[in-house]
């Protein structure tokens, strides 16, 4: 029938019925220590200690609004910072943050320069059209 609920069989005869001590490294599912924390997750040994670098996402979005061809890589690099940091790639996270800041700054500067040139051209065109109309 079924062995459910029955008592287990006695241990086989041997060295007095005692069990051997566990190996020095533990052995078992929990790494040898009851209640020990699980090993860190991540590709490089877990997330590094300390706060992650700033991802410059706000600056990247502003750069995207000013000059979208250069703002797109800024947003992409800014989005990679936290993921790389959480996977344990500290150097990659710092590098992605630096690239995001660089692209966002370039996009902001170019956007401001183009806007100033546009305003100057509009002003010169308005002045020249009003002076030639007299």
C-alpha cells in the first residue's frame, strides 16, 4: 500500500549508530551554516557597496530636448547606469554615467548655440525687412 505516515526504518548497523560529523565547509543546502545569508547575486559578485553614481538622466532628457541627435545616446547611457551598478559592474556604471554627462552637455551647448543663432537671424531679418519697406 502506502508508506505515508509510517515511521522510518532504523539506521543500518555500523559504527555504533553514530553519524559522521559534517565536513568542515559545511555541506548542505545552506552552505554549512543554518540561517546564513544566501550568496550575493549578480554577474560580478554582487552589487558593490555604497551609492551608485548619478545617472544624469535629467540632464540627458534636457539634452534630448535641445538637440535630439546627440541627446539620444545621452539618454541611453543614462539608462544603463543603475543596471550596470546593480549587476556589480562598477566601472561600467561610472563609465556610462560619464558618457551620459558628456553627450548631454554637448547636446545642451549645441542646442543653446543654435537657438541663439536662430534668434539673431530672426532679429536681423525683421530689422532688414522693416528698413527696406520705407
